[in-house]
C-alpha cells in the first residue's frame, strides 16, 4: 500500500477517503479540507476523526459546559481549573489535591474486565500527569436490572477489572456507588475517579514549549488494542449492524502502570520535564496535538521511532491506538540523558520521538516522508461546536403528573415492617459488601473512611493528620423526573455526604452520562442538568474543576435515564475528628436534622413496593444544605456528634438501618406527633441527616442548631439489638442483617 504523504494528498485531491466510516459528518470532512487547503492524508484524517469525536471534542456539550466557567463561584482554593487533565485545589499546609471522574462506559459493556480496568488506569494517569501521587480511587457504577442474565456477565467482570487493576497499583478504593436499573441494561455506566496529592510547587501542565526541547514517549509499547477505542466507541449509539463502531477495547497491565507511576514521580522530583500528557483516548493523536496546541511553538514527530508491540501497524493505526500505560513528556536536551536513565532504572521503555519547533505546525514524519502537517489547535481545541436543538419532551408533563405521593401506602405496623424489610433487601439498598470486599480499601495505610461510609477519607499528612474526603452521587430516577432538580440533588447529596464526615466541601468534578445528543429530548435533559449543576455550584460555593461528558449511552432509540454523577471533595484539618456513620454506643441520642415532607417521587419506596417512577423529585434548598453542612462540620469539630448519616435513598429507615448495622447497636425511634409514620420512615426529602449526640452534649448541640435556625428533633436513642419504631413494629438486627446482606450474593451466585 502506497504511503499517503502530504505531497501525495496535494496531488490527488479527489481520492476517496473513509471519513464516514471514521465517524465524521460530511460538513466536518469539508471543514478539514478547508483548514488544510487540500484533502487530508490518511494519518491526518485519523487524527481529526478521533480528536473531533464526541468523546474527545465535547462538540455537542461545549455550549452548555461554558456555564461552569461563567457561573463559577469565587473560591480561593482553586489552583487549576477546567481545561487541564484534572482540576487542582489548595487544601492547606502547602498541599494541593487533584481529582477527576471520567467514564469508560461502552468499552466496559463490550469487555467488562478490561473496559473497567483501563478506565481505572486512564484516570490514574490523568492525575499523575498533573504532578501528583495518586492516593485513592472510587467507582460510581450503574448496571441493568439486577436479575437480568446479562448483569451476571457485566457486573462481575467490571468489579474484577476495577479490583485487580486498582489493587495491583496499590491504590485503595474508598467509595463509589452501585445502582441497578433496567434503563442501563445495554449501557452500563462505569465511571472512575482518582485523587492525587502534591505540593503546590509540583503542579505540572500539558504544554510543549521551548524550541529544541525533545518529545519523549515512554511506557508500554504501542499495539493494536484500542485502535479507535473509546474515542470512537463512546461517540455513537450501540448498533450491532455497525461493526466499525465496536473497535478493540484497550488491554491494561497494572504492573506496567505501577512502574510508570514511580518512574514519573522520580522524573518530577528530579525536575526533568517542561510539559507532560498521558496517552488515553485518541492516543498519540491527542498527546501530540494537545501538547503542541497548549505550547508556544510547533512540534515535529518521527512516528517510525515509536516503540511497537506489532510491527505491522500502519501510521494511522499508531496515531489512533489507545494502548494503555503510556505518557508523553517535553524535556530539555540537557536533561534527556537523565530522563532516559530513570526510565531504564524502572524498566520503562522511553524513546525520543520528536522535538518542539519554533513554527506553528504539528508535523509528523514516517521514515522521512511527511504524513501530517496541521495547525495543532484545529485538531485539539478548535473542532466542531454544535448547538443542537433541544425541547422539553412531550412525555415530561405526564410523567410528572403521575404522582408517587398517591400510591397505596401500608396499612398499619405489620405492613410497614414488611415494606421496610423489602426496602433494605432490595438490590439498590442492600449491602454491596460482596462487591467492595473485592477491593483493597486500606492499602498505603492512610484510609480513614471507606465503603459504606458517607464519604471516603484519606490522610494526606501523617504528622498533622490533614485529610480529604470525597463522595460521589447521582440519581437517574430524580433526573428523569426533573433533570435540573435531579442534578442539584446529586450535588446536594455528595456535598451532604462529605459534610457528614466532618470535612468542609471545596470543589466538584462531574461525569455527565446521557443518551444521544441528536435526540432533542436527551439534549434538553443535558441542558437542564448542566444548568442546574452550574446554578447549584454557584450557591454552594463549590466550583467545577473539570470532569467528563459521556453521551450516546443509548441502544437504538432507548436512552438511559439522565445520570449526572457529581463528586465533591472536602478537606478536614484532623482526620482523627472524623464522624463515622455507625451507632456504636448505647445511650447516644438520635436527632433528625432538617424538615421531613411528603416527598416520594422517584423514591426507593416507590420503586421497590410499586415499581413506579413518576411525580416530582424532592425539592432542593441549597442554602439549607449549606446550613446543614455547617452544623455537621462544627458538630464533628467540637465533639458534639458521635455519628452522622445523611438521608437520601430509602429515607430515614434506610439510614437508621445502615448506621445500626454498621455499629452493631439497635435503636428505639419515636415518630414525631406531626408526621405520619409512613412519611417519617420513607420520605426522601433533601437537606436532612440523622446524628448520634452524646448525652453530655445535648444542650450544647441544641443551642447550636437553634442559634443557626436548623430544625433538630430528638427522635430516639441507641439501645438494644433491635430497631423499634414505637407503636408500629420491631425488627431484630439479626433479621435486618440477613435481609440486607443476602441479596447481592444470591443474585450473582
């Protein structure tokens, strides 16, 4: 096959090219020709196709995502914001923390183990590329119906991929979610988060500057796995009739990644790099174009010097390959020898593949022949921008009018008891220990809180006990009912979860999982959720540091529920003052914080008991969420709260059950006079938490809540080995434990 050079492209303007097969639209291909003043070469076409894909270019979401900058709250903690590999925030004592959540959804459906494993590997490298040591991971997951046969294929594979990769890297998995819903049957969501720690002076950015500086590719050899992988796979709905949309899923090697991490951290310590970029989606196409685009010059790359696993790969395949465990660094000539020496020490292959130029072009050569000559910004940052049409769905009003508050309710204590047991044993509310026990949660010795606590927490300074807490949340049922409110409820719950452990929320990352942007209904959901999240962050003072958009989570014309997943990061001065969720000491007084209303739309009760989705989700009062957070943080800091658990899915009874089982102690609960027992137990009103207060601190705690205007009602006491709802029913903890823990193992047996 004749090499398609730039010279050849100029001479053969009408040559047929497979632009449609690579996912480009006719107008996009025309624009590439306009930019270049000729047809693209095969290598250029490969680069533009992956970099202009939905996954890499955000072409359908950019017009809405700009709100995160336009509405960003003032926040002195922000050090690096949207646009880099990951956001960075100041957490005090000279430390900076970087964190990000991304998706690996479609690859994880096709090949669950490798899809999920390489999702972890990719997000870890994003954090590493910022100059940080990765210290923990988390995994918000969504699967199809729990009893569907394919869930038994996908879920164990995803869990084994996450567990084996993270465990081999020596990174604790400290939190996440597992949700089952039939809407995710053909489109499971595998979102992955990583958090890393560094000193302020160690922050690194993805840019190529300094003419004459060398471009070094280091890490694993480039192979045929993942060619066109996530970049194309995540940019189209699933369709079995289109094999071109099912490219090879990347194959991960966690031991190679561990070497890459330690090698890179030593390179950082030796101050050897001017810019750095990991190779993830779009591979070398992304790394070279983004580094050149963000720098002050051009770049020349000798592609035939790339170290390969498969010598038969074409230049186009090398540029598109998404083989894992690779990084690209910009290094001054005088530092190259030391850079290569460190790589050799760690048994990491490193090759000088090019250099920064004083021009304005990205030029790539193959055995001396030029195959790429492009303005790098047009590849990396100036792709198509679509303001896609959107409109409120015609079915939205009917869905909201189908009021869950009108569903048949239990008549008396015996039926309440049966429904409580049905709730706590339902797949979404049952214990996920079968899953989380496959993850190493305590490796490195700095994990302070992990599954099933409200948020994960790690110590980042062993002398001062400075720590950070992170929680991820998202409720697709709420977002289906009202995407604006649903996004804010996800934000509010993650914020509340962090505050419940005693940490002060600082910033967020997000992963916005939606169906096809070409569907006006879906695009309306996306626009509303994005607006809701931006407005919510402004009120809570938590800027968006970065994140991910995952579209085309759709099979045919059936989309998933809109699922904005929100990760909130908080800081705690002393992890020894953290608040656990367990009710662990008899005599502790139980207080319900916040207002309980008749809010059952999208609730766990409506799903479990009636298989119903309709009505309106709970109302959101973000100022109340801030106030609740202040109370939870102050109570933790000043010793007024022994335990705390936020109220969300399943309402009060689910929270009390989890806290009692966690601590091995029962509770006697009194229903307030102004509340119906059913509403008291199952309502999912937001802005609430249940806390255990030492008797010695009751007066001080009440004074604090009263002074700040937060409703606080004493509802019971930690006592015995049962949960007793006075005048309604009693359930032994042993019975609750059996119901709570047996479900997932039975489903996956």
